[in-house]
C-alpha cells in the first residue's frame, strides 16, 4: 500500500457519492429533443421530438455503475489495510488522517502528541514499508 493510494481515499468517497447521485437522476439528465423530417404529407417538414435515447442511457448507467463498484472496492481495500495495522497508535493516526481526512494538527490533539511527532510517525510508517 502506498501513501498515494491512501491519499486517494477521500476523493474516491466523494466520487462515489457523485456517481450515486448521477445514477439516481440519470433519466432526468438524458431527456432531450431532436428534429426529424415528417414525410406523411409528401412534403418533408421539421418536427420536434422529445424523448430519451435508451441506448445511451443504458451505456452511461453501466459505465457509472462499473466505476462506482471499482471505487467502492478500492475504498474497502484501503479500509481493510488500515484496520489490519498491528500497531494501535499508527492504526489510529492513519485512520484519522486518510479515512477521516483530519489534519495532522487535529490528530495530534486527539492522540496527545505534537504535530511534528504525528508527522514523524506517519513518515516512519511509510519508511518501514
């Protein structure tokens, strides 16, 4: 597990929420109009048609669902990795930093350490890897 991968957790969680919203409101976003030629009278004339392109709707739905599932899997892997860290203090610090998105200063107050000690603890953890 790399630091860069851990740092993507918060962004992935936000993207999951965005994709969930898009999936819920996908049909509303897909309503559009088009112009066709009406040949019933023998004279072609423009005629407005409003509707949904079902094929495009299905492709987007599948793409959003696949991306959401991949992000959820990535987040689950990160959560499991952090929860399986043997050292309790390192586990707490990394959970607060990468899962909860706290600043090092706020973490330091919670674990009763200085901000520099928290920073060193994180650095040391990644050096060991």
